[in-house]
C-alpha cells in the first residue's frame, strides 16, 4: 500500500505510442484509465527553477490525480486551463504560496513561464531527495513548452501512458 500511495495505482506504463494508440487501449472494456505523463528536469539539474530552486515540470491530465495517484492532491484542483498549475507542498511552504497566487518558472534560456496556482500536490520521494519543487500542468501546455514538433504538431514520443486495468 505504501508503494501504491507514493507511485500510484497503475499496472503498466507504455512509451513510444501515439495518442491515438493510447485511445484504442483506453477503449478496451478491461481498462479503467490510460493517462499521459511527461516530466521535464526529472533529475533536477537542467536549470528549470521556481524562486531559484530546481523544479520538475510534469504534464498530464486530471485522471492522473483521480485514477492513478488518487491521494496526492493536498488542496485545490488540477489546472482547468493552460495558464494554471499545481505546485508541490514543499514549494508552498518554502515560498509561502496560496491558491490563486501567480508564479513564474524560469527556463534555462532565461525566459519565464507564468502560471496561477490551482492547487497543491503532496511531496514525492523524488522531489524531496533532489531538493526540488514540482509544477504540474496540462499535457497540452507541457507539449507546447517542449515542442519538438514535426509539421507543427507537438511530439508525443517521450510521453509515458500509465494504464490502469479494471479490477473485476
């Protein structure tokens, strides 16, 4: 149960499939959820920062927090648009943040990504071990930020799709 609480309730993670392939898998009657998950700066050493602290940027959908990591939202809710973000509790405590506050994630090239806080996420072992913060945004916003695009379409080749089967 401890591992499930910290890493989520999923059965397999697939990488290298398209959104269309993920939708086909999700349509199976024995599948409860197929949720995209992307992370930037996983090791906390690439220069993405919030208030001077290395920050992981995670892109996903609300189902990550309702079906896969169901007990991880501490307060508030998943972003309802691309201008909102959830932030890890350690950032809330260290910076003194509240829901509705503006934040700006600094990128390695010096540009900033502005967000309004929609909620807070419990700290994960990875965040705590790397002394990093976490910023959780929509898949669409994540892909716009990382756009390794081909023909103007965002790349999905690095996305992990967490699959949770129905428990019959």
